[in-house]
């Protein structure tokens, strides 16, 4: 009798599996709240919104500055997007 093993996917493994899903959709133009007068999405909400739509990735294309780049990248990676 084999012993059953439990396997817990890391956020990175889950993101990779979703990336190669045949039904993947990725928004290529999303403005966060860092795009003044153009975006309203808060960085902390972005991963939840992506995961709710089963998006494995998102292209954040803030205009006029790079103030949120590091925060956005770290937040999305941490949450598996």
C-alpha cells in the first residue's frame, strides 16, 4: 500500500498552470490608481480581480510615472498572478 502524499502548490506553480491554460485571457492595458486621472484600480485589489476572472497575468500600463511599478510587481507575484 502506498502512502498518500499531500502536495501544496505554491503561488508560482498555480500561476504557471493558469498561464498555459487554453482559456487564458490577459488584459494588456490596465491603469492602476498610480495613473493619475486615468486609473482607479487599487494595487491591493488587482490580484483579487485578476484571479476572479481567471487571468494568469496582467499588463499594468500606468502612464506618466513608474511610482507603483515595484509595489505592483511584488503584490501580483506574491498573490500568484
